[in-house]
C-alpha cells in the first residue's frame, strides 16, 4: 500500500493569499498590478504561497516497530527472530539374540585297562572350535553398525567333564587353556587372563567336584560387525580353544573312564542394544516455519516498492541432539500481507554438525555480503539472498529438506524420540544497492478558494502554479504531479505542465538543488477549477550503497504566480 499524506495549506499560505486578494479588491478597474513590487514577488511577477507539504521525513513514512529499528549507524534495519522445531523420529532398539554356541565335545582317548589301575595320568592336549551362527534383524533405518555399547551383559564359558568314574579323578583342570574369541566381542575390564588386544583368554583352573568349570565374561559392546543386508545382519564367528587337560585317575577300571568327555558351550544371553555407532537413515525433520516480519509501514511493504538490499543476514542456531550430522536444503519464499508469494525463491544449503553426549549447536550466518561476518558463526554465502526481499515481505516461509550425511559415522541412542530447535534471527539493514525503488505519495488540497480570490477580481487570468521540490533522500527522486478539481477529476488534459521532474540525491542534512514544476492553462478557466495536486515521489538508487535514515526528507511547496501581472475586472 502506498502512503498517502494529504495536507492542508499552512497558515502562512492563508495570510499571504488573503493579503493578495485584499490588495486586488482595493484597486480600481483601470489599475495594472504588473509593476507592483512586494515581498511575494518573484522575477517581477506577483506570487503567493498557496500550500505546501509538511517536511516529509522518512521517520513519518517509516515508523519504527518491534522489528524495524534504527541501528548503531542511525540507519533503518529490519530484524525478526523466532524458532522452529527439529524432530528426530525414534529408531527401534536392536535385539541381539542367538549368539550362544551349540555344544562342542572333546572325547578322551583312554588306553585299555586290564583290571584296576592304581593311578592313570590323564594329561591330554585339547583343541575345540565353537561356532557362533545367528541372523539379527535390524530396524530399517539402521544401515551399518561399526560398534555398539550395552550395559554389561554377562556371558559365560561353560566346560563340563563327564565320566562314569568321575569321583575317582583328582586334580582335574585346564592348564594354559587359551580361548580365542571373535574380535567383534568387546569384553568388560577386570577379566583375569584376558588379553584385550587379541581377545584371547588364558585359563588355568580346576573343575568342581561335579565336573563343572565356568568363566564369567561380561561384554560391554560389540565392534567390527558384519554388513547389514536387507535389514539383516548375519553373524558367523568362531571361538577356538586350545590347551591342556590335567588330571589323575585313581583305582580306576576301564568302565570308570568309558566315554569320558568334555563339553564346551559359550553361553550368550539375548540382549537389547541402544547405543550404536555406524550409519542410520534417521528421519530428521525441521518443521516448516513462517518468519513474521512484524507490523511494517505501508511504504516498506507497498507493491511498488522494490529494494535491492546490499546486505541480508539470516542467523541460524541449529541444536542437534544426536550424533548424526545432516545437511538441509533450505527453500525461502516471501509472502506479502495478503499471503501471496512475491519475489524470487531462494535456495541455500546448510550442514549441521553431529551432537555428542550433549546437543551441539551449529551456528550459521547466511548472507549475500562478502564483508559481513559474525563471531562464532560459520558463513554461508548465498549470492541471491537479496532477491528474497526485493519487495519487503510481510512473512518469509522457510522449508527444509533434510538429508543425513552418510559419509560420516553416526552415533545415536535407539528407542528414543528427540526434540530440539532451530533458532533464527533475520537482519536487514536498509542499505540499498543500485536498482532499488521506493514510491510514496503526498498531496495539497483546498486550492480552489485561493485561486478563486484571483479569478473573482482579475480578468484575462494568466495564473501559473509553481511546485518547488527539495529532497535530502539519497535517491534519484522523480516527482510527478496530477492536478485535480474539487470532485477529484484529473485536469491533466486542460492544464499544461511537466509531468515529471528528476531531483538529484540529497546529502546528509542538505537538500538537493530545488526543482520546479509549472502548471499553465491549456483551456481557459482550467486553473480556476484546480483544487488539489497529487504528488508522487518515486525514488530510484543508482549508487551501489544507499542508506536510508529517519532524518531524510522530501518537501514540496506550491505558489500561485501571475507572471504577466493582472487586470482588475470591471
């Protein structure tokens, strides 16, 4: 919407016009006023001020709001801030099962025993290989697991010695018995005889009287896991055992040692895992957000306003609560106050760092400025960002298409839904580049009464209206006027005037050189019908840097002039 500022003539104008009218009334019909010199004579002609705009400072046109403020340089700056939600959907926990080995057996070779032997040395070298073979189902989002952590899960290596004459065997045990476990198992600290570099456990231990021998082996994680294919992970590993059995049989017969056997089982209970490293196709969603630019002045949001801002900044603080880095393709679209899309759609890509045990905030500065920086923020250069606000929008719509970065390792706690936030601050100083365009309107009305003072007493009226224009706005200003009668009808066809004059940019605190538009009759009596002049002020930037400040203004003053003098009517 274009601001319309319609102003009545000032009291000084009324006094001047009434004085001029009184002067005319006091003269007789033969008196020629063309030679009268007064303080309202310009260039030898009689002139009187008949109206003026107020000093049209930008502070009147562009009101400050919660979003539109004056920065430290005295220039306008538009800011808006808020936040949106970042959600990461829950990934189901992984159930690890069926890792226990099937029993493996070592059968002792016992020599023939005639009768009863007082003693028999049973020392025997042993070698057994146990197999871990299982298929693990994986959540669809889990694509690869390089390692996982669990609360300690107690696994157990069970050895069981059986023989008919077990009670006659003394000193039964294993010596330098080495169990070579798969590298994928990560054992907890404090296991006696465990070489954690090789995952080999050396056991020197005696059997209980019932022939049992057990070693508790807590695991706290798994690593170097097989690839996941079709959402399944196939585990095919070996536990290789080598060592020596020791024992002495006393007073035994062949029957006492018949079928003597050692059974091996590695027992792993089923367990759930929550904490994994690897690759997950997490469903990360940054909810669409509409940035409201606040209650902006009409001049700023008008359809005819076109701003080529040199500097646009969008600061993003993205809090990532999980160890999954991701990228987001942002789409930014501007809307006017009627909810219609305007300007150019802008796309930008951002990369968000992974979280750790705590959320990690990635600080990003999206800007079109080569020079703009912000301490602590990573700069993302978006060269066409200003196109988003070529016309200042009422709202900016932000959509994010998130893609998980699968080139880096992820770390995530399963079975948990995450909620976080994206904080943003939009900052736009009114620092315009070449090609910016602003338009606003003013006007002076109630001119008919003043002009009637002339027309009632003067014949052969050759009245002209001068519009003197002053500007300190740092734009190339084009000022156009439209004459209208008391009914608001356009008089452009019957009044001759220059439709538009150009005023050079003003300087700080100093108006540009005055420019004048003169209105003359093309049709007799046309000036007498004049009651109102609409004034359109159109600003266009030609410089690369143009800064708007509240103190800058445009002023238009009107005066009626009789360049050829007047003749009083009989």
